C-alpha cells in the first residue's frame, strides 16, 4: 500500500488530485492479492487502473504541451515505459494470476516506479508550471 505523502505533491492541484486517484487505484490492486477475490474482480480492478494511467498521463502531457514545457518529449517517454510495464503486469496476471512474480512486478515496476517518478520527473514539471 502507498500513501500520497506531502513530498509527493507537485503543487499543481489538478495533477495532485489525479496522483491521489492513481495511488488509490494501485492500492486497490495491491489489496486484491491479499483478499480472496475472483479472477474476474481482479481483472476489473486492473482494467480500471490501466484506464486511469492512460487518462492521467494524457492530461499531464496535455498540460505540458500547452505550457510549452521543454522536457515534454523526455517525460512522455517515461510515461510510455510505465504503460509498457502495466501491459507486462496484465500479461503476468493473465498467465499466472496474482502470483509472487505479479506482486513483485506490481511493487517494483508499478508502485516504486511511480513514487520515484512523481517525486522527481513530475516535481520538476510542477516547479516549471508554477513558475512560468
Ligand atoms: Fe509524469
């Protein structure tokens, strides 16, 4: 489980609210592994997460483009990497359910990755956006 801590706020209200929702959706997937839920329910929770990742990145990229953010392309590439990691997570789920490998991938490539991304890459954009 992750909590959106103060040091994860980037100072752009719309993006901060979306990060909160993203964290909630990641936590929803985490809690699936701990409870005994049907494969269908886990699949639905994963699909909601996937849809929200796309929506959030799209909105964040639009804000960057619209504000003339110079690191837009590099930032977008990071988002593509994350989308790919999500695809791998889904494949892992379809092949073996919520296995140990799935949990490891979720914790490492999805949760730790996004926390770091928010604290560094997104924070950098937040700083630019607030000062422009
Ligand atoms: Fe980002």
